[in-house]
């Protein structure tokens, strides 16, 4: 059993369960209780400390609500992974960086936009379907599969895309890959490195880096209230444009139907292509659904990108793209030398997950959960900041941009937040020219936080920033 020697003051006004939960919390944050280390059972810890089982249960419930411990079915309670990967992508100089070890010990609440709610992931179902995949296939999945991905999974994706996004495609047009970056790299070769790519500015920096690493010329295009600025796109000599119309990253606006039709017209007139990245289009909180660009496209000018990273789990590393017929033919002529990169076992498990109806049930549950978290985030921002901030991009997705109405630079905002135990993220990372980025806006992701952490995190930010 983990050695625990808390001092529990029975004469204190603070309840015993709170004293115990605070002690365990500090042990986890200090690293004395390691991430994923198993905690004692309620009964054994109660007996060891000479307190009631109900006191230990209340302490564990509090720690679970705050996200410090997680329950694994039929295994017990484990310390959560508080800080898996420090990845600031700071554009400014080294003196602004905080030492990794010190930062890890400070971070209590992490507003990371890449994290999702893992507490409600259907572990038991996923485990059962993984075993089923191995049992029924009897080892066939251990060999290399179809270069485009498992046919049965592509069939399920095609059905889902048509029903939910209006994407019209056959399974033959779908290519599965281990993440959107990998697919962007392959797509860059299919379309051709000689083409000039227009990118949203600000926009998804990892796409920009993949294209630049390929040697492709990229042009930043400013945004307006409806998304990418069409007049500036027309003035450029780009023939390919990358957009996130369902939830612009990072500003969060949703491209209206009028702008989508203008963008399709641009592609047709310039014999160009539109890369439509629908990275988290499953989560929308206001308004009616808008058809995908691909579903509106009658000329074969749109490449549709999707992923299961936000809607399921990031580590699954299963993304997909839908190629128009001309690019599909080019892929099959010149690029089938590249083998499939996503695990066949995970693809087969995901196929069962979708076919048996678990996928739709999971999406429905997560939409309800994230809607509640989103509403709480908005109410907490209103409660603690009032009119001292603006919220940008609040209608969909798993993050918002917070604009602080104070003359505080981006680096001081982030550093003071860290000092208060809260990790927030710079917006400047996503600008083509970091010198031109606003310095009073930060990114807040809420998908991986509990409701308690969301409210407490915003409260701590208020104090950190002097409001």
C-alpha cells in the first residue's frame, strides 16, 4: 500500500475528509504519488488511518470530482495524469519560459484545447470490441491492410458523414491515416508541391508547418467576421486554400452559407481546391447545422478532412480525408506506394463501435456533457470577469478565446496564470507573423476539465490577472 502519513486534526473546523483529500492532492502534485499509481482501497485506508470508511469515501469522491484520481472498472482508484506533456509552442524568447519541473508542480488546472473528457469514455465497451476484433479475425489484422484503410470502416465513415454532415462520397474516396498532419502531408504530394496554399491567419499552426516542411509556399489570409477574407484570397495567387469552416481555429466563427458558396465559386473560377478541415464539427451549441462545403460542391473541388481525436480520444490517431475523383485517380496512380499508417486493430475496433451503434450513443452523451461544460464556462467567465473580457468563438467546439480588456501582454498573462496553478495557452502561436498578433488574448480549452475545475480555474485567473 502507498505510504500515507497525513496529520488529521480532529479538532479543526475543516472536516476530516477535506483534510485527507487536500493531503492526497498535494502528494499527487508533488510527485510523491506517481501518475497512474494505485491508491489504497477505502476500507484498507480507513483501517490504517483509524477513521471511518465514509470519511475516506468522501475524500475520494472530492478528489475524483476535481480530476486528481480516476476509477478503473474492476481495478480500483488511480492517481490521474496531471501533466502528461508540456507543449507551449511559445513564439517569444527563452526568458519567458518556465522551467518544466517547476511548472509541473504548479499546474492544478490545465485549459488544454487538445484534451477531451476521458471519464465518460466507454472503456468496457471499447475493451470488449478490441478483444472481439482479435478473436474473430484470428490474427489477420497483424498483417498490412488496405492502403486506404479498412474497407468496412470506410463504409461506416461514409454513412456517418452523409447522415450528419451532408458529405457525399463512396468508401473508395476515403483515405484513413494516423492523424490529420500525416494526411495533410500526403495530400500536399497528391495536389503538388508547386501549388501555392492560402491559409487562415490565425490558423492551425501544425498544418502550416507540415506544408512548409514539404517545401510548399504558403500565404496567410486575414479573417473577417465570417471566416477567411474572400477579397484578399482573390487578390492572392493561391490555387489551394485550407479552411476550418465549421469552427474556425482558433477564433471559432462558423462560416455562413453565403461565404461557403463564395468560396466554392472561387475554387471553380480558379480551378483550385478547398481543403475543408472539420476537426470538431460534432459540437455546436447555437444555430442550425450548416451543410459541409463538400456536400455543396458539385465540381469536385473540395477535400474533406475529419478526425476522431476530439469526438473519441486523441491517442486513437485515426483521421480520414475524402478525395474528389480527380485527386483520387492521381493518388492511385502515383502514391499507393505509401502503406496505411493507422493501426488495423484500432480500425477494426472502431468499425464495430460504429456499426453496433455505440458511436452515435457516445456522441449524443458527449454533446450533452460538453454543452453543460460550455454553459458553465460561459457563466463562470461572466460571474468572475463581467465586462472586463470578451469571449470569442462561443458557439461551438471545445475551446474559446478570451480577450482581456487590460494592457497586459500575452507572456505576463500566461506566467501569472501559471503562478496561480492554471495553465492557459498563447494565441500568437497560430499567427503567421507573431509580431502582428494580439497580445491580450489567450486560448481556453475546456473539454478535459471537470465542471469544478472549470469554475475554479476561471476564479483563479481572475485573481491572477488582478480583477
